[in-house]
């Protein structure tokens, strides 16, 4: 099953290329469509880095394990 970060890695090129292509089809110029698509991809990256941080996932995984006993 794909995790959150697998989906994020897939959405980055989809957002960049897909939004750019959609804006080109609407009639926007390439020099305006590419920065808008890049801004959307940057928003996805920013969400993955700062809103749903990788440390959150590892902290939850570590707290789910019982503590190790040295005996």
C-alpha cells in the first residue's frame, strides 16, 4: 500500500506537468503556465516537509513499539 510520501513523490511531477498542460490548453502562455505549475508542486513539497513532517511518522512508529527489556 502506498504511503503518504509515496503519493507526494508521485504528485510532484503530476502537478508540474498536469497543471502546466491544463493551463496551456486553456490558452495561457507557456511562460506563465510553467511557474504556476511549479508553484503547485512547490506547495505539495512544502506540505510534506513542514505540515506533515517525516519526524511525525517515525515518532508514531517508535511509540507503538513496546520498550525493550534488558533482562
